[in-house]
């Protein structure tokens, strides 16, 4: 890979004698500060996707509640089904006020999640489970105003089962441990955060043979920060993180080993075929030198670049174009048509207006390109390329510029000074002449 010089070591081209065209250049254009560093955007940043944690919990709520239903079915020896799951982000006060009047609740620390969580089991669901296991404990469900000792005991077990199911599902992201801080039957004793704090509330509605009830999991929004960081820091898919890591490593090695040839065009124009036929050594071509080179690879235009020299080598640095386009913008526009108005006529240069009347073939335009140089970058280096970064090309400032017509090598050229402080391209060798030599 060609060496890269510092930004400060690149001198830019301007209105100077032809021999120093690539050695010095006045600041006649606006350039990007070479020290500017452009960082990539993290699309998974929680500031850009504020609902990521609630969406994560929403996706996990169904398997969590199904694990709870399966555990209850084993305990009751009768089927328990999940009718629905509801997940939303609400305030701390709203989460507590939405709880049923009769509950068995537990406050737990789930490490390494941040903040305590609340597991609230509705009294009617506890009563239905106890009735199915031991027979009716209350003659009338409508008269149930408090939980019996047996119901409190079973309610605590149901809270433990809920925490177990929550830990098992979240273990696909990271191992978790939980500790019960306290059990409560009074909703007023369940505050775990400031009243303005946001909670992720997930409610599962369960159906048993003897009744319907709910289990609610209330987690502070901030508690999911470690899991979110885990999601952002690595690629994972259904537990196949090892496979993903191997694939990522393979792609990284491939990006380092695979190289892309970059070409830099100094002139792009469309000229009549008749002009090409009559081209000779010493002729000054009626074309416009681009103020910025166009970098391309595989025939695809990639970005604009300022050009100059660094340590005697032709060098370029990616930059914004005059229209504000830069790296990863749409492809640069095609070259301008040749125009005698843009380049003053000199002795030996054919008049395009006269050439146009020589025959029908002279009205057919072909693409003419003058190439500033080449370099090669790895795919990884190309992906990391930034505006202002200096790329040293493969040729020195004394090497001639290559002329292509219709994509085929035609000859060599050099930059010469023209009247009215303009630049031109002078033909120094043609392909037929080089063959004869």
C-alpha cells in the first residue's frame, strides 16, 4: 500500500510555471481542514433509539410469561395458559396505581441490572392456584378482601417462579442473579424510584381452570442499560454469537487482504473523433482541467480529491466539491464538453468549429480522459478513508500524465501554462510513436 503523507505536507496546485504545477499551489479554493475527523454514527445508540429497551422487553415478555405458565401448570397439575401480554413505558406512579387492590408483591435486586424491580401477582390468580391445589380457601371470590396465610405462601412461590423465568430468558444476553429484598401485600409499600422515573411495565394475563388473573413485572427503564450495552457491543443472533464472531473475524481479514485500485482523473471531456485523428505531439488539447480530481474504482466514481505533491510524489486528499459533495455522496458529474471558449486557442491547436465541418464523423464525440495517477488501498483502508487524509499516488511529479480515449491508452501529456493565467494539456507522446521506439 502506498505510504500516506501528513496533511500539512501536501502542497496544492495553482497558477504557477508549468514545471511546478504539482509542486506548489495557491489556495484559490476552499478546502476541508485536514485535521477534521469524521466518526461513524452508532445506529443502536439509545439516544437515537429511545424505545430500544422497551422493544427489547416487549420481545422477551411472551417467552417469560410462557415459562411462568409452564411452571404453574406443573405445580397445579392442571393447564395454565397465557391469554395476552401487554408491555409499555409508563411513569412510576402510573405503574403502581395500575396494580390490583389485592396483590402479593416482591421487590427484588436482579444483578447486574440497574435498579430494583417489582413482581406483583394478582390476588385472584393466587386464589385460583391455591383453590386448584388445596381446595377452596374462600367461600366466595367476590368476598376475598385479603390473602390467607396459604395464599401468601403460594404467592411468594409464584414471585420466585416469575424471577426464575425472567432470569432464564435474560440469560441469553448475560448471566443474572436475583435476590428478594422484601414481600408486600400493600401497594403503598412498593415504591422503588422517584415518582417521575419511567418504568417498563409488562403484564401477563393467565387463565386457569378456576379463574383468571395477572402477573405484572415493573422494571426501571434504566435497569436495561447493561443489556442494551451488551446488544450494542457485539453481534448476536439466537445464541450463535460464536459463529457471528468468527464470521466477523473472517470478513475483517478479507477486508485487509483485498485491495482496490483507485484512479484519479484530472480531465474528463468529450471531443470529436476528427480531433483525435489529427492529434500530434506538441498539440495543446482544448480541454478543461478539473479543479479537483475525481477518484474512481472499477469504473465507479467515488469522491472528489484535491491534488498536489508530497515528498516528490503526486498526492491527493479526499475533499468536498464546490457543490458541497464529499465522500459517499452521489457520483461526480461527467466531464465537460471540450470548449475553445474555456481554453484560448494556441498555435498548432485545431479549431473545433472548423473540424466540425470536415465530415459527419467529426460530429461524433468520444470520451477523453487525462489520468493524474493511481494508488491501491485495502478494502478496510478504503472504508476508513476520511476527508483531508493524504494519499500518495504511485508516480512522481516528473512522470507524464496518461491520456485515454474511449477507455484505451492514447498517449502521454503534461500540464502547460496558457495565456490569461490558464492551464492546458500538451501531448508529449502518442501510442504509435511509443510502439515505433
